[in-house]
C-alpha cells in the first residue's frame, strides 16, 4: 500500500508504517489446546503514509483491528513485525524514557469514553496540567496555568477560569470530552488519534464536538486518524478512509469515493448498512454470511472468501494484494480489479 500511496517516492511523512504486524500468542485453556506457535493476528502487514494535515478514517466491524491500529500508531503496544517512521525518525523500537517522552509529546490520543478518561479526584486544572508537568513544560505553575487556560479557550470552555476547579462529576459529557481534547492539545502535538470520539455523547452535542475537532485540526495542521463504526462521521471529518477486515486494509481511497462507489464486497456491505431516508437511493446490498473466520486460523488467500458471494477459485488460492484502480483508490480484490469494479449481485447470485 505504501508504494501505491507514494508512487513518486515523496518524503515528508508524519506517519509511515511499513508492513506493520501485531500478533498475540494464544494461551491454552480448559476447552482449547494450544498449538505450537499459534497466534492471534490483530493487524496483518499494514502499510500507511500520512502527511502533515492529512485526516484518515479507519472503519470496519468489531474485531477487525481498528483499535489495535490506533494503539500501534501511538505506541501503546509494540508491533510484532514491520517498521514505524514518525516525522522522519525510526520509532519502531524506542528503548529509552527520553525517546518515548519525545514521541508522546508529539502524538496524543482522544479517548472514547470521557467519563473514564479523567481521574475523578482531579480538577480540570490538574488534569490538563499533568502532561505539562510530566514533560517539564513551563518554568512555573503560573506559566503552566496560562497554557491550561489557553487550551480550555481553544476547546470553547469559556470563561476558562470557571472550569479550572471543577471535578468530572460536575460537568456534562460534552464538556468532559472537550476537557479530554484540551488535555491532548495542551502539548501542541502534531499527530492525533481519536478512537470513537463521540460515541459516548448524546446526539444533541455530537455535532458541536465534531465541528470543534475539525476546526482545531485545520487550524493546527494536525495529522489525524479517526477510528469509528460510523461512516457518516468519517465522511464529515476525513479526507481519506481505510476499510479494515481481519487486520488488513481491504480498501483505501478518498472518503467520498469509498461511500459513493465502494468496490470491495466488504466495503459495499458496510455502506449498504448506512440508514437512508430515501429508499430510491439505497445502495446495492451485498449479502455476506454471518460466519467470521477466526483471527487465530486465517484462511489461505482472500480473508473474506467464506462470506463473499463473488468468491471464485482464484480467491482461495492466492493472496490478495492492494491494487491501485485509479486516482489513488486501492482495493484488495483480484476480481474487482479484473472486472474494473463492475461486480454486481442480482437474483441471489453474483453476476
């Protein structure tokens, strides 16, 4: 994927993953015997390139590897194989505390659940000041307090002074998510990962938080990755979207292209599940079976072969690779590439 996304060999990427893989060893249980060397594959050879200001959405059903990707990008977990370049430096294996602190200052996370992301015993001031203290930013408490107030104003919690001494239980969900965002931004990072950033919020406050995140990302030229089940959210926030299935990126392209003309059968199934008020504009449905292969025993060839209505002999025999079908739209399906994306399903069978 990296070669396809970077055909001219351009430099200057903030994030560059090369064949990143993450496996977890399988433990023996009372009902299952462990085979020698058996592992669960959470992320399976992903390539990814993001420049300054890029916004990428990662979508897929539960268990596809989205959250593990987020953890790998933030080095909350270490990869089993592959390379990770961040802002031109190799951060695949950071051993010293100083190296990790340098990385942490530049890469931050917006948590899914703001009610659990903040220490209930900390005031807003202390929660946001904590990263400044850890990284030794500011020569005095007064200077750090100025940074805290600036971060609160940036996330539209004003006047900032009225929020400093509040505790999490005294605030609404929308306000808490803004505090979480302020804590991530107070270090002035260059890379931000948001894992389901509004899924725990009331519908009435989601739009305000999403507008705020989009404005801040554009203003600070942040490189952002949004992880979500909600394709409509990604359509609003992200320039490009990657669809994941069993640890692999099966389709990548401009978000508008992914949502209006998906090519991979799995992507088509996800898009068809988006509710619409106009039945005449309902996209083509792709009936996938309910069986999801075990990430411990992955099938040979295409990982979707046991669920896909288009499956053929070629799908079972050879590994599918991401192929550029035009304008940077990448698809991991030989059938789609061979038929120029013109796969249809009619009358209960693929045509």
